[in-house]
C-alpha cells in the first residue's frame, strides 16, 4: 500500500499490508494519499523517520541520484522507487511536449487543475489559472482530457499536465538499464 503519513502507515498495517510504499511530498504525479487533503505533506526523509512499522517499505519521492537512493536505504527503506528519473529515457512513453518541459527549469507545485486530485507537476499557465480547482476526481479528469489531448497534439506545454517530481531537473536522457546501473548504490 502507498502511504504519505504515519497515520496512513498505521492504518495500512492494521489492514494487513505486507509492505508499504512510503511516498514523500517531493514525488511527481498523483499523491498516493488515502485522502486528497490540501496539505503539502511530509518530505521523504522526514516521513521515513516517522514511519515506525516493522513492515518492509519502499521509499518514493524525489529520488534522482545514487546518493539519494543510498540515503533512503540508510534510512531503513528496503528499496527505492523512482519515477521522474526515467521520464527522459528512450523507453519511456513521455510525449515530446512533456520531454521539453523536463529539460527546463520551472518550479513544480501540487495542483488539482487537470484531474481534480492532488498531483505534482511542472507549473504552467493552466495550473496558475486554475489553482482553485475543486476536489472532483475523476470528473475534472474527464472534463480536461480533450483539452490536454489537443494541447499535446499542438505542442502546447501550457495546457498539458507535466507530471514531475521536485528534483526533475536532474533527469538524464539515458536508457533505463544504464540509469538503473548508475543509480544502484555500490
């Protein structure tokens, strides 16, 4: 089960989870939280220290370098899960407009603008203009899907969800196998 707070971890343990994916607020895309609240959440290293279960857990959120992977393993994680790190890999199905944004330097933020559920992405015009989007997943997702598809087709980065974790600027254009070798602690 994916958890984003110590309370969620306790709930997951009581529900019989065999393992936890502990997701810090740095993570890109949709939050793996039980509730879609307005809080920014806890950073991964803080969260790893506060989750005191004996269950094995996988650390997720903002991991882009070998030293970051080593840090979460040193903080008791059994493994590391990376997402944004692979978005520029040739094997990734990342759209060209998204790839171009990943090569930029804009900030990231949490938004409900594209789907009605909190997700972290690279800030663009749509996010800025719809910062007050309601908690309405999947209705907002279905409402904005045609707009997002048209924006991708026309190469418009200002109307596309550009999911990315906070450390996306460290993404590299390497084949996935090479990236895994480089990120593995020695």
